[in-house]
């Protein structure tokens, strides 16, 4: 049987309006959020990895990891545009994992486990979760690509998942790994706990 070709889109383009600054440059344990995000990508699991961003310094960092940067000139068009740009780059894949850039405690091992879990269930949408609560990243088989491309404005993969709850499987990880940093307060709280 042919090995499934799986791509990865790291979404690092947002304006982070709730954060009030480029949160990708925020530091947790001496590393920026974007550095942590790229380090969490298990490259051996993917055919190709693209990083969609509006920031030249992130594009440079992506290249240093061996990933392909994709410029998002319209981050104001919302997450749907980032998803669309990533999908267009990886349209020949059998499935694509979408990873956000604001989960500083996400581990490479968990992302690799998620991909292996998907290979056992290639018709499902799979996502990391904890106690039945879905988090990110999420991995979509190619049959969902048209729906993902049809998303508009700030509607992301959640919109597609909600339409297909029966196709969703969760791969269990610790609640910590699903923690995202959306505000300076959340970042401060996280750093105090470490």
C-alpha cells in the first residue's frame, strides 16, 4: 500500500490583535513562541512543511529549519486566507496538519504521535485533545480540502470540524500542551508557573 503523503502548515501570519504586539516574538523559557512552534514539528513525519507568515524574520527562521516560507500579504483577511495559502502549496498531499504558533508547551513527540495515529485512521479528521476537549493541531484528509478552501474571513478549521463531528478522532495529550497564549496576561501566567 502506498505511504500517505502528509504535509504540514505552520500558521504564523496573524496580527495577534488581542496580544497587542507580534506575539510570535514573545519569550517562554528563553525561546520565542515561533521558535518553539517550529521546533515542535516532527519533520520526519512530513513530506513537506510550509510556514505561512507576514514576517520576514519568521520566513528566515522557517528556512533555517528547512521549511518553505509562504508570504501572507493579507493577514487582515483572517485565518481562512492563511489556511488557503498553505493548502495551495500542499494541494498534492493526501492530508495536511495545521499547526498554530501560540502553543508554547506543545511537544514534537505529541505531534509525531498525532500523525502516526492519523495513519491508522486515514479517513478521519484527527486532533490533539484532553479529556474529550479538542485542541490543536488538527490533521485533515484531502477530502476536506475543498471545504477548507471555501472558508472565509476568520473562520478556521473549527468550522469544517463542526460540520463533521462524526469524523473527528482525538489523540490524548496533557492539558498543558493545549495551552495557547492569546494575551500578555496568559503569557505572564504561563511564565510564572514555569
